[in-house]
C-alpha cells in the first residue's frame, strides 16, 4: 500500500537484497538484528570520482551494531 509496486516485486527485491548482504559476510563479520530488534538497511550511490554503491545496515539498539558494503552493481 505504501508503494505502487506489487507485493511479489517487493518480496523479490527484499530477497535479492538479503542475498547480497549475506554474500559479503566474512569471518570477522557479525550478524545484526534478531527477534524484536529493528534494523534499518539502506543504499546510496556515489559518483564524484567513481560509480559505486554503499549498502549499509544499523541496529536500533544501544550497541548500534552496523555493517557497510561497497559494491559496483
């Protein structure tokens, strides 16, 4: 209801985004979120010198766990 996209399109986007974030995990990374923990995930495109995207997420808790991933696509 908040967008003009169908629920199937939204679900596909969320799954694609989740797979992108999971594919970038390393041994040093920690999982954020969990039951009853709100996480905000967003992306930004930067193009002053190069075209690249930064995808990031942050927990809305006292610890403010977060992650950031730089990607070309």
